[in-house]
């Protein structure tokens, strides 16, 4: 049966497709599991599994922070209370304690620090992947790399505002009279500061700067 297809094949690409289709059909017939990890047409997930797990942790931590904030605001629904109890599981903290507000704040701060650490790890991975892809693209196709960098620079640049509209806006804003409310406390502060002697003006000359730099250099050389 394959002889007919091989005779009609015009190049190696068609022959390869015939062989792959035959192997795939045989595997399906016998019920064998086919691994397509080595096929060029199969693309793996762009997001690694560990990053998905971290994103799930961040989402759960943010949801827990929302429940803690809701409970602190006076929401005593059973679901909210149950979530707050789970947040303090394994500790000696009870929701009836007097300092429960401080405990809630501390727990929220801990969650914020964890979210910040997880987010920083994802950003490091994203930056490392971006640099790796740019280095690989630089070795294979420099022209394509430079085009991608140019598109990134001008991607967020839109048409600028009209100059006449901008001038009219700021001119109308600055020319509008404004009456400031000066409270009596300002007069009190002014009267209290009237007896304070003003500091003499300080003039810094180039010689002073040179002297300060010379002293700093001597300190660095001495290791102080």
C-alpha cells in the first residue's frame, strides 16, 4: 500500500510526511501513546509550570488579603470568618483577642512581602528570558533584532497634543485668579519667627570645592 504513495512522492518532504502519517496511524490502531515532543510542529507551553504555580500562589494570597481586609472592616460572614481562621491555623491566635487588629495587619504585611518576592522572581525570569532570546536572535538575525528594538521604542508613542490647545489650556489655567485661604495660624508662626536671626549668606567658591575634593581624595588614599 505504501509503495503507491512512495512512487507518487516528489521529494523528501512528502516522503517524510507519508512515513509520519503511517507511523501515527499504526500507533493509533495498536493504542500506543505517541510522544510528539521531538516534532518541530509541536510547540511547548510558553509559560513554565513553576511560573504558573507562583502566579496561583499570588492570586490566592491576594484573595486572602481581601478577606482579611473585609473581616477587619466588620464583615463577619461565615465564609470570611472561616477563611480568617484558616489564615491563622497552627498558631495560638484567636479571633476574640483584643489585639486581633494588629495580628491581621501583621499577617497582611507577611502576605505583601511574599507577593513581592514571588513577583520579583517572575520579573527576574522574564528579564533573563528576554536577554537570552535577544542574544540568540543577535547571533542568527541581527536585522530582525534591531527592528524589534525599534518597534518597542516607538510602540507607546502616539500623536502628540496640539500645540495651540496646550498653550490655550495652560494660559487659561495660569490667568485664572485664585484666592488663597490664609489661616490665623500662619500669622502666629510669622510672629514667633520674627525674633529668629537670619543666617548669613554662604558663598561657595571654586577654591572651596577644590579643597573639599582634595580632602576626599586624601581620605580615600589613606583608607579611612
